[in-house]
């Protein structure tokens, strides 16, 4: 690799990136908000589910296995 060609390769890469970014189908603000709310809701639901299982198993272990 020749060091003298690195700047031209970087410039070429950035030019191609710019062209590809113009082809991207960006979601609207409304779609982005909707999908963000869905993702946060799913994360909260999974956290509550796993937290509930953790609490249940911890309680069972303390009462039946460790006999506190």
C-alpha cells in the first residue's frame, strides 16, 4: 500500500458513503416515535417479567432450600 494514495482512497470512500446515504429510506418522525415507544414498552415488559421470576425463585429458594 502506497502512503501517497491514502488521502485519495479516503476521499473516494467518503464520496461513496455520501451517495449511499442518499439512497437510504429514512423513517418519518412519527414512525421513529412509534417504534421507540414500542421498543421501550417491550423492554419494560421483559424487565418486569424477569424481575418477577427472579423474585419468585429467590423467595422459593429462601423458603424451601435454605430454610430461613
